[in-house]
C-alpha cells in the first residue's frame, strides 16, 4: 500500500501560466508496505500546476524514491490516485493560485509608456520655464514621434 508521509515544497516558483512546486530531499517521503522512502531528484523534480485549470500538467513525469540502496520510480499520474497526494498539492498551490501576480508584462509595457510620456511632458515644462526654445521644439518632435502628440495639443 502506498501513502504519503510528508510533502513539503523546497520552494514554489510562480509563473504567468503555472505554479511550479519544486521538490528536494527530505521534503517528500512516502510509505510503501510499511517502509519509508525519500524522494531523490534523479528524474522529475517538480509538480506543475496550471493556474487556470488548477490541474497538474506533468502527470507523465517520473519521481524517484529511495530507501537505502533500493530505488522506486513512481509517475505523478500514479500519485494522483492517492487522495492525500492531491490534498497536499492543492494545499500548497492554493495560496499561490489565489494571489495575483505582480504587474504582467503587457501592463508593465503600458506603465513604462506612460512614465516616458509623463517624463517628456515634465521636460517640456522645464524647457518652457527656462525659455529654451531649442529643447522645447526637440521635445515636441520627440512627443510627436513617440506618443502621437502634435504641437497644437501641447498648449
């Protein structure tokens, strides 16, 4: 009979699409017929949970467990048949599934665009304050090229 004794992540890596539960020695142990086997990172080293579907994506990966010199290979698909395995994985992944990721790449591009635009506007104001017509015209051209703003809209 196969059962889970301990399943703790070594660390959890958050990605846009997935959560990767990284495994290491002594953090994952199983019982097989009364014997305790420890996970060894020989083949598979992680459990990948899809953020959207909340399903484990790498079911075909093989995890290796060792007791002394005896090693056993078990696929993640086989471990999924053990209810307590799913309970452990979901309890680990749950706190990361509910968290929002920091600003996404798409949004960070928008943020950078807006910061550049605001900075150019401040530099235009500074050129006006210093009565620097050359810098003013150069910055207006920059705004027109990069932000589709014409001289008339900058009054």
